[in-house]
């Protein structure tokens, strides 16, 4: 009985760390073109810098939904196998 709760707790922690990793990665991706532009002015065209955050945020929400759908699917499969 305790093992079941321990396994669920570990799965929850892994999911939280994965979500945190994705958030940090997206923030870094959002900042990267601006860092390049600071060190190499004019290297990235200004129109790309204006549209980049919208594109990156769309990708970010896609990954958040993908992770949630994966977790939901795995959780349902786990419940079916263990008849919870």
C-alpha cells in the first residue's frame, strides 16, 4: 500500500520537474535571440525579433499541452493496469 503512494509521489515529482524544465527552456529560448542581438547587433533582422515571442509562446503552449496529455494518458493506462 505504501509502495503505491510512493510510486505516485515519485511520478508526480518527475512530472513537476519536467514541467519546470520546459518552462526554463522556453524562457531561455525566448531570451536567446535578444542575447545574440545584444552581442551581435543587426545579426537578427528586427522583424524577426518582433514576431519571435508569439511563435515561441505558441510552441511553449503546445509543449505544455503535450506534456499534460502524455501524463493524462500514462495515468489512465496505469489505472487500467492496476485497476485503481
